């Protein structure tokens, strides 16, 4: 049986703006993976481990970008803005998204 892998942030539904795939962007924000890493080809187990790291990284900030120190807050805003623009160009409409 073939192990399932992640398709990668740019290829994900809505350009990675689903709740689960925000983990990739948050991991970039916290420096857990390089900004250019899309996690394409990663096993679901590896993504789960990354998710757990991201959850731990958010704990001191209660999951709120506004509580991040200046550099990660600016990085978060930039990474998310770039992804939102790319997703909108791919016809993403936040009004119609039931998953986020």
C-alpha cells in the first residue's frame, strides 16, 4: 500500500488556505521550515509532526498573530497576504469556503 503524501502548498485546494494547510504557512512564520518549503511530497505523518510543532510555537501567543513579537508578526502578515492574493487569483472566495 502506497503512503499518502501532501500535494504541496501551491497545489492545495484554494492555494493552501484550508485550516489544515495553514500549518505550512505558520511553520514558515515560526522558522520551523524555510519560507520556500511547500511540503510537497511529505507524508501525512511528517505533516502531523509539523502540526504539533506549530501548535507548541503558538502557545505563548494564544494563537493570535497580534501577540507575536514584531518580526514574526510582520512575517505572518506578509506570508498570509501573499497566499491570500495567490488564492484569490485562483478563484478562492472566502465567502464560499466552508472549511475555514
